[in-house]
C-alpha cells in the first residue's frame, strides 16, 4: 500500500467493545461483517461517511493497487488516470473522495480529489517527493501530509501547514488522518521516540496517551467527538472525548479489547470500519452497533453517598431484557426494561468496582465498569 502503511508508521489495528471517558459513559457491542473486494489478494478499508458509503484499497491478482468505493452492497473500482497505483483514503457525505496515487518512478506520490466524477491533483506546493490526501469534509476542506514530515490543511484553495507539538530539536513528523464536518482533525506526530495520536479542535491539540509509551494513531473523529484509531496491534474507540474538558490535557487511553485489527473510520451513527489480519492476509470489516448502553450517573472515579443514584439507558437491534448493577462482582439490582433511574443501596467502601450491564433478548451483553467510593471519608 502507498498510504498510511508505507509513508507513515506501520501500526496494527482495532478494538470493538469499549468504555468511554467523562461524565456520560457509553459502551457498544458491535455486529461485524467481513469486507473483501471480489477476487482481491488483499483488502484494506479506510473510511466511511454518514451515508454508510465505504472507501478503501485492494491488491489485484497481479499485486497492482486500486482504490474502491463500496455503496449499497456494490464495489466500484477507482483508478487515477494514468497511475500505476491508487488508494482511496477518505470520503465526505457528498460522495467526494480523496486519496493518493503513484506514477512511474521512485518516491512519486500525489494526492487527489474526485468531485462529481472529475479528478483533481492535490499536491502541497512545498512537497519534495510526495503528498497524501487522507480526509475531506462536506465543505471541501482536505487534510493530509506531505514528504512524510508535515501535515497540511487545504481550505478554500490554500494549503496551510500544520506541525503538531514536539520536543525542541526534533525533526518535524506530523500526519493528519481525518476531518469531520465540524472541522475537527485527527492525526499523529512522532515525538519522544514514539507516535502520539491526537485530535485538533481549533488550536486545541489533545494527545491520546497509551500505556507504557507505545505508538498510537488517531484515525477518525465524528461529530459526536468519538475517536477511533490503533496502537501497536490493537485498535480502540473512545466516546465523546471532549465532554467536561475544562483545560488542555492528555486523555486517558480508553478501555479496549485486544484484537488484531485497526479502526480507520467512524460516522455519526457510530458505524465503524477498518481492517484486521489473519495468519494468511488482512481483510476489511464493517461494524454496526448491536447493543448500546449509556450511563449518565454515577460518574467514574466519583464520591457517592448511599443510596447511589443510578441513571442508565440501553437500546439495540433486539429488545432489551434488563439492566443490571453489580458491585464488587455481586449483582445488587436489576430492572426488566431498557431504562434505569433508581437509588440503590451500595455498601460503603473505597474504590469499589461498580458495573452497569445491559442484556438483550438474544443474551448479548455490554457493560460499563466504573470505580467509585461510597460513604468513605478520610
């Protein structure tokens, strides 16, 4: 591939069911479907818009690279005219696509936009050997990187360079991966010897911290401020990362399941796309929310007085059977419906494990795990 896989860090890939940060916590269990371009040796899925149209790239049987658009169950191949390789990396709700193509010769990469069926070259004027266009929103703002060194924002016909914060003396190495319809941008920067994922809202750049100083990239953000991405061989999703933020700060790395996959896109309906690897080859995937749980009280790491006011709701593809509350691995309450708003007696204790779990009619579950302190005063 000639996009993220070659000109940036090679990072593994994705999580599926996770908790969220902030005052309202969300957990989603997904239904997954494999996506593979017909007859392809390899398939990579790179993005999705709010109309559930998907874009990606594939290797044909001769190992040539082509882009594709997947709409209503049908794949359409995309090749930039005269190119030797093409990848489609981003799409907006109007069907405009962006990506990268290669011509014959070494280090010859160019970004492109296809609007109303017409291709346009997107080359940052400062690029020496390559430009990649990764994302586009509905007003036509395009983000990407050039020379594997600097991010760019192409707005109203003008290129603006963006370099994420780094330590003094470090060589510039910023990549911008995506942009939503509010103008919020995602990316990563190589600093301190690792890739650090971030999201950018105006001039506010927030870094997503990962355990043990491991590499991380943030690939996509939707208009709910849900972010997705990868670190090492695992992906992640974190919901509503901007809520209750009072100052510039690093965000905790979200809870995740460790799977050999990578989340590359998320839309407003929280449908996700990405790719995962088997022992033989990678495949693309589509993830659709099957069961969603939201807990608005109590907040994680909060101090509570018993009885604890618990507010939660659940919905999904199947009817909700019950919402349960567990404290320190013991079930203390349940309600046989999809809404919970009750005061529940909880034993006093410091840093107790407080779990709200939803169960649907197919016995599918999703849960949110908090730590709270109840009636404990120092």
